[in-house]
């Protein structure tokens, strides 16, 4: 991917996105000329998020500009490539497994935040021993309801 987008010898960077960026429409508003190139890069980055969840947020934000990318979006996408070049050894390893068993785990902190009485709930799913899905969210529920949700999480309804 780095070769395809001429970023093999790029300067490394420690984060995939600048800190405190709230809106990717703040920068240079001139339209990026080669929309196909931008879409190709974003598509490649989306594919890479399968094994590189550390870039998911940045790629998600950039993918929102697929219809009308600007010069600023292109620079931010290249920043993600610079981050990838400096963190080449990061990522999830996927192993070949004999079976395709699905295993899931869930947990909650049961309204640990005293200020707003919200619980943090999370679950993780493995397929054949390989991590495939993680989700975490805040929930304002009673403890009894949280236990029911946690117990039923992998039932027919899913969570």
C-alpha cells in the first residue's frame, strides 16, 4: 500500500490523526483533483482496519469525505500512511484454525460512574481463536437489567 501511494520513504509519525480534531472540514477547502485516487486510498485503509484497529477512527472520519474530498482530507489520509510506515509491526495476527467456533465474552462495571450512574458494558467475539469484534458502550440501566443484558448478550437477539 505504501508503494502504491508513493509513501515508502515518508517521514514517520506517532499518531494517525492530529489531536483534538473535531471536524475534518476545517482545513484547506480546495477540492482534491483525483477523487479516484482518494477513494482507492480510503478503500485500502478500510481493508487494513481488519488487522489494524488502531487506525479505525481516523479511517472512519476520512471515509466521510468520499464524495467530495479536499486537499486537507488528502493530507490527513497521507498522515495515516505515515503512521502505518512507522508502526509496521503493529496489528492483529490471524491464525489458521481447525474449527470455526464462535466464542464471546462480556463484562460490565455496573454503574461505576457515580456522577451519572452509567455502566460501561463491553463484549469481544472470537472466531476460530481469532479476535474479530469488540464493542464498548455506556449504558444507564439498573444492575438487575445489566445482569440480564450480559447473560442474554449472545442469545438469539444479540447485543
